[in-house]
């Protein structure tokens, strides 16, 4: 099913659809108009051969060796709360990595943009939001600042209670504001003893989204990585005056700002 869902739509002749983005499904009327204007016809594909090729490629380097894991489907605010204190009872160990990508503020309605994949999973054959029974509080465009901040803060707080104290947090998010500032705020509140590092992740080359004339929403992605700080020895064991000088330069205090100390 995962292979069907991934390749359900995407590049023409490299997916099961006519030309479409892989990340988002276009609305039916829009898609047909777009294909007609470009005289694009659905490709002729042998679905079994096509999927076999994709499966062979995916597992060409073997199947990941992972210990038995568990997947929980649901709203992370409630799923994480329900796991608190019950990890060992469920045969689970405290995780050492939190890897996630929360929704980006005001960019995507994940249910609207994934209507075709949701249909394959048993949803209605329509992109209409009103007739979609999957509507719910976390299923809009995440465009209300208060609700968005509350969602991020709650989820990271609850995840922090499950993670090992020296666990690593890895978050892929939008480089644009207000997503970035709000995500940092929630992460710092939930992991006050961790140090936050930012790694920019620009996407190079043409993307499917560019082909459809839109700006690429992934252009501005960023990774926020948090790890516990190693305790620093600040006062003992400075071997040389040079080491002391470097420390003062890196950590200027009120006195040295006034001209005293090492410069
Ligand atoms: C930026 S996307 C990340 C997608 C993910 N990396 C993937 O490859 O499927 C954010 C995802 O969070 C989901 N989401 C939003 N609110 C949620 C919640 N309260 N609990 C669980 N998932 C949620 C959205 O439906 C969306 O699939």
C-alpha cells in the first residue's frame, strides 16, 4: 500500500498518473484543464511491472535492520499524553531520538492537498472540504497563531517527558516566519537544557512544484537540531594564559566590555 500511495501521482511516466506533483494532488477540474491545455495524456503503464521496479529500487541496498518498533496513529497531543508513564508496561524503552516535521504555519491543508491518497485509503472521491468527513481541529491550514503555538508547545512538552534526558531532537521545518520563531520558542521551552543548532536545507535543482508555476514551498527549509550541552569547566584547569584570554574573548563580561580584561 505504501508503494501505491507514494507513486499514485507524480511525474508522468514515473508514477501511476498523468503529470502531477508528487507532494500534492491537484483538484480534479484544475488537473484536467491543465492537462488539456498541454495536450498531456495519461501514460500507458504496466502497473505490476512498474511497482516491482520501484520495490526493487527501494530495497536494492537491503531491508533496514530495525528492532521491533510500534507505530501509533492519531493526534500527537493525545497519543503522547497517553504514553506517559506507560512505556515499560508496553514493552517500550525511552527513545533517544525525536525526529519530526510539524506542520508549517499557514502553508498547507494536508487533508485537502492529499485528497487523492486519502481516497485510496477509503476517503471520499472528492477534494471538497465541506463534504470531507476528515475535517477537524488540526486539519486546516494551521493559520491561527495562538492555536499553532499551543499545538507546538504541547506536542514538544509531551515528547520531552518521554525522551531520554540526553536524547537528540531533530526537527525539519520552514525557514520562513512565523513558523521558525514559533517552533524555536516551543523547542526551547520544552528542552531548556539542550543546545539548539540550525542547519539550512536549500533544495537545489528544479522541482515538480516549480513546473506548476508556484514558488517551491520547500525552498526555505531548515533543520533545528537540539542536543544536551556538555558541562563546561569554566574556572579550573586553565593550562595557559592564552586559554584564559580566548575564554574572555568568547565570553565577554560586563567588566571586560568596559575595557578591562583580555582583548
Ligand atoms: C510538515 S508535514 C510532515 C510530513 C512528514 N514528514 C511525512 O513525510 O509524512 C506535517 C504533518 O503533520 C501532520 N499533523 C498535523 N497536526 C498533527 C497532530 N496534531 N498530530 C499528528 N500529526 C499531525 C499533518 O497531517 C502532516 O502530515
